[in-house]
C-alpha cells in the first residue's frame, strides 16, 4: 500500500512505497509492482503552541512535539545514486520531503532533521502527487 514502510534486511535500509500498480490478466491480479523511495532522513515534527507568559502577559510561541523519529525521503538530485557519496544534498533555502499522509503535517509546523539539527518551517503541502504520501515543502525556520 502506498505510504507503507519496507525494510531490506540484507541492506539494512528502509524504503517507502510511493505507488503500487496491479498487473491484471484475465480479470485477475497476477502481481503488484510499485515504486519505492529510499528513506534517507529522520526528522521530528513540532506544532506551534501559543502560550501566555505569566509575568509579562505577552504571548510566546512554544513548540509541542507531535512526531519523533519519522523516516522520510529527501528529494534526490541527478539520475544516478552512488552509494559512496553523501546521499543527502542540502539546499539551504528550501527543501522537499516526502511524508506519509498518516502523519498529518500542517503548514507552519516545524521540522527538525537529525542529521543537521536545523529547524525548517512547513510552507506548502502537495497532497495529490502520490497516493498515501504528502510532498512537503520546507524553508529555513527563523522563528524562535
């Protein structure tokens, strides 16, 4: 099913199912084939929470952890993947990650990568590109 996580034991690698296509012959499904993306990023997701400071009575933004250690797929550059090279190539201004829809990511949420510990703000979400997956656009988060 699209959005499911597969684990390759021999390679010790996780893959995310992006699409699944049945092969039909004489009104029966013979087999299913699909497209999988390698999970090459682990992230945590935080939701903004408005809190009032009891001393100054001013509103402050806090962060509530909603998902920890989510395996996602970062966008890939180029057509050939060399396993000897670093798998993630980072664009400092914006990023694209593929999240399963079950994680219910929203705009203005904060995504923190474990590899770089840099916070990113969710700026846009495409929901219809892949069944079971959201394409999440991130930009560097300057909020405190």
